[in-house]
């Protein structure tokens, strides 16, 4: 934050009345926003560092590991062609080659292994891949039909998961739009009771007052710092920078940022906050509650994206410390896998060692 200044109504002394419910809620919300802002800052910093390390540390190791596995596929391919390879050994080698090559091609894009894969699978990789996509699509169609009641057009081009999800999203949006239209039409036809009209009027009034609360703070800062009529050039530059911060906070309806700016530039003080009427605090608290919800959603989205990027359960990336620890464990595990793969390529290139190893391999 540009100015993470504490916005807090001080606890009164013993000879004064205790904080009201609205004042306590104001303090709770401003404290929660500060905590969420700190957590988001820490997460963004950690996420940036992890994303950089994915490119600089993890991906080079992963490429090295996959290249070693590809070399192992070639070792098995050569062993299959040896004249002394038995029928049982060839069966096991075929199973190893197909399993390993399919993963490297489908998950890591090592298409140079397709000729070897096709040599051991009569259908060929492309045919199997297309069939797999179609099977996934068919299963997803059945699930969507049973869970959501959406019938997927059998002629729709949704053969891949990405296309299917886009198609499903389109169908869901269309369905939701139709349902909303039906509800709106029913409500329009049904006359509103006096209580409903009163609730709607109160809601509209609250929304106007919430907007007014933000605008009041904004206009106070604009009057103090608008640079257009400032004759001093240095001061004009300073006020322009302040107004950029003011405008940004106003456009986001960021009440706490506006209050921080007022405190920073002595437009209000803690005594002023203490004297705010509960009716005014009521609208402030509604805005602050919205900010808490938005920051919580932003934090959850960031954590979810990181979990997806790293292929980790959400719980392992729910804190910056846990995120870094999990990633470091991945690096160590990948280095161990590389060490093991190097040993396997070296050892299994020896026909006698490979024959002994194949005896214990179960198909």
C-alpha cells in the first residue's frame, strides 16, 4: 500500500462512554482490511518469486529429467531389437515403451518419440489420443446431462476438454440468462406488496447514501489538492501526484484508502473519527464490508491460481511459507528423480543388467 496508515477509532478512557457497536465494527473491518492487504502483498511477492523460479529452476530440471526418460525409451527400443531378446522380455519392453513414451508425448510434447511409440502400438499415438479425447468428452456429456439437465448436441465440436468446457460455459450462461429472464418476467407481472416496495426504497436509499459517503470524502480531497489553480510548479506536481492517488481510490470506491489519505494530509484526525455519528459509520461499514469481501475473493483467487499452476492441493499454498516450502520440496524431489534416471539409463544400457531387471518387472 502507498500509505498503510492505521484508521482506527481509539478506545475511550474510563470516564467516557465505551465504543458503540458501529464503532467496534468499523475498527474490526479496517483492521481486517489491513491484514488482508498485508497477506495479499506477501502472496504477490511470493508468487512472483515462485513463478520466476519455475522458469529458472524447475523447468530446466524437468526438461533434463524428461530427456533422460526419453533416453530410457530408446534404451528399451534397442534392447527389443537385440537377437537374444526373449518373447517375455519383448512383451515387458513393449509395455514399458508404450507407457513411458505416451506420457512424454502427451504430457510433455516430446513428439520425436511418436515413431517409437507407433512401432509398438498398432493403432498409433494420434488415433489413441483422439479416442481418449472422445471418451473424456462422452463421459463429461453424460455428467453434465445428469447433473445440470443440459443436453449436449451430438454434432457439437467438443472433442477436446478445452473446447468442451468453453461449450459448457456457453450453454450454462444461456440457460442462466433464460432462467433470469423468466424470473424477471414473473416478478414484473406480480404486483409488489407494500413491504416489498418499502424494502426496495430503503435499498435504493442505502445505495445512494453509500455512494454519497465515498463522494463526500473524495470531494474534500479534491478541493484541497486539485492542481489546476496552483501557481507554484513544485506544489502543482505534488498535488497532481496526490490527486492520482485520490482518483484511483475513488474509482475503486476504496473508502479506507480515502480515509488514509485524509489522515495522511491532516484533513481529519483521530478525534474526528471518534465523533462520527453511528448513522454515518453505518454506511462506512457497509463499504468496508464490501472491501473485505473483495480482498478475500482476490486472495482466494490468487491462492487457487497458484495451486493450479503448481499442481498442488489448495492447503499447501494457503500461506507464503507453505508455498515456498512446497516448491522447494518439489525441486529436491525432481533432483533425486534426475539422479535415479541417470543411474537407470547407465545401468540398463548394459544388456545383462537389463535382463536381470526385466525378470522382476511385472506386466
